[in-house]
DNA sequence: TTGATAACTGAACAGGCATTCACTGCAAAG
DNA sequence: CTTTGCAGTGAATGCCTGTTCAGTTATCAA
């Protein structure tokens, strides 16, 4: 039988992911070498191939894992309530989730172009699933007369871009608490869409 | 005296910039080699060094040129009129300018981390000058009672993120004209800030 | 204690990298 | 028609790249 206790692979595997995530977010996928990632983990470059088929797959797994976790977390939001309440919940969720994972969010936007065609399509499909959640809320609210939207699809893009933009400037040690932050953005979204 | 007519440098120089811009936008700064850029122009790699000190400077010049052109164009907007009119002019300008220059906008966000510390600071200063223009409009409108803002600085970030986000999805051959686009976003901004 | 094997090393492979530079060809100035 | 010097070549420099793999180590099951 294989070893169980004392097996390093269950420790090293996540450490490879974490090192790759941090370094790629900081320097970019193409600028980071397998040797750099290995050094961060404390192994030789060859050892990384126990945990990934190749560099491309390592990137893809980071993005896929992030999108899957995001969708899982989204799934825990209540599907009931008024469209206005669901929109507020979505906005607060989006900001809270993204602000805690700046590296994942960053590379999920920045490194799409470094994915192979197949891998890109897979990530894009997950992203569309996420966006369609907001789209559905907006269309429900529109139909119920709570929202006044000229174009729900464009509003979806606009709201997501606005909310995700938080990551480019928010600093934990700045003057605003995370609650302040969510309140400010929610006010902007509410007024932009309210009938 | 040096040659004037027939000199190639006035042709090749801009072609180097254009090739670098296109390739970096498509593949990323670190993923593009000087040989690739040279091949796109139709020269050997060594010839590029007649037009740039090194690869880093080539990137910096692309970003600096973009930001300077952006600020120059911004400077042609009228400074008079109500804050509401000036905000509308800014929003329409921002969308129109950015939608026409997807490559420049893309690398200005994506490749900041590949700049040296000094170069990064220079680009950031230009970006802050641009943002401060919107910030001033919002504060004027707030003071005059036309806008109801909880935090002008955050609203600046939110509006710019929202407007710039257009570039991630808008396609020239899609169902929306550029006028439709500007109208839709302006409605969202107006309602988000209006008193 | 022995045998199995997961985890890892370290060297090797073939190729690409940015940058430099002696040199060439050529167009224009005088 | 000679001189000037710009624009570009192509080879060379030293280094880094992703990936593979035979061999080593350490820990477990039996």
C-alpha cells in the first residue's frame, strides 16, 4: 500500500497552487517560470510535475477553481425575496467575495489570453453563468416594475464592472470599512436601476 | 548633413510602436519577444534598438503616449456649463475615446505591473490627473446641490470602472451603435449621481 | 527487517531570450 | 563623384525557458 501518514503530496499540492497564484498575480503568467514557483515552494522545478501536467494546466486549474468556488458561494444566496432585495444581496456578496481574493480576481481577468482556446472557452462559460445570475435578477425586477432599465444585458455588464473595480483601489488599511464600501456601492447601483 | 527625404526612420519608428502595441495587447508584454515585434515590422531584432533603449522603455513609451493623448483630448472638453452637462460630456468622451483604442486601454491596465518602479509612478500620476477631472466635476455638482453623493472619490472610481468596462464586451458588429451605448451608460451614471 | 513506492533531486535537452556590435548598402549632401 | 552617416544585418554573448527522466531518499505496510 501507499503511504498515507507523512505523505507530503497533500501538503505540497496546495502550496504549489498558492505559490503559482501569488507569483502570477504579481508578475504575470508569462513572466513567472516554473523554477520560480518551485523555489517559492522549496522544491526543484521537476517536482512540480507531480502536481500538474504542464504550466498551462496549472494556470487553467487556478482560474477554474476560482470560478467554481465563486459559483458555489453564489449558490448559497437565497433565491427568494423581492428583486430589489436579491439585487442588494448580490451586490454585497460580489464586493465581499472579490475584495477578499484580489489575486484570484486579478488573474481571472488578466490571464485569460494565456489560456488555450479550449480552456478559455471553459472559463468563459463559467463567467457567463455568474453574470446570468445578475441578469435574471434585473429582468425579474424589470418585469415586476421595480427597475427601469433601458437594457438589462448592458446593465449587467455595467454593474459587474463597477463592483469589480473596487479591487483596483480599495486598501484594507484605508479610511473605509468593508461595510461602508458595500453601502456606498449599493446606493449607486440602487439609484442607477430603480424605477 | 543627414538624409531627410527617403529616410526610413520616420516610417519604421511608428511601425515598431504599432507592432509592439498590437502584439503586447494580444499576448502580454512578457510573452512577446523583441524578435516577434521585429518580424511584424519586417526587420531584424537588432534594428529595434534604433528606436528604443530597451524592451522596458518600449512598453513605458506606449503607456505614456496613450495617457498623454488621453489627457490632451480631455483638455479639449469645455470647462463651462452645469456640472450635469460637464459630467455628461465626460462620460460620452470617456466611452468614445476608449472604445476606439481597445489595445491601448487594455495594456494600460494589464501591463502596469511590468513597469519599473519609476515608470509605474509616472503612469500612475497621469492616471490620477485624468481621474481628478471627473472628481472635480462631481464635487462641483455636489456643492451646487445637483448631485447627491455619499463619497465623491468612490463615485469617481465607480463611474470610471463602469465606463471602462465597455471595452470588455462591446463589439463593433453587435446590435448596439456607439450612440446607443453612450446613451445607455449616461442614463445609468446620471441616475446614480442625481440629487 | 524487508520490500514497495510516493516524493523529490539534479542533470540534461533543445530552444528562445534581450542586447550588443562590427559591418554593409545606400541615399543624399556638397 | 566623392564623402557622410543613417538604417539595418546577422552573428555572437551569456542566460533562462518548460519539460523529461534515471536515480535517490524516506516512509510506510507487511
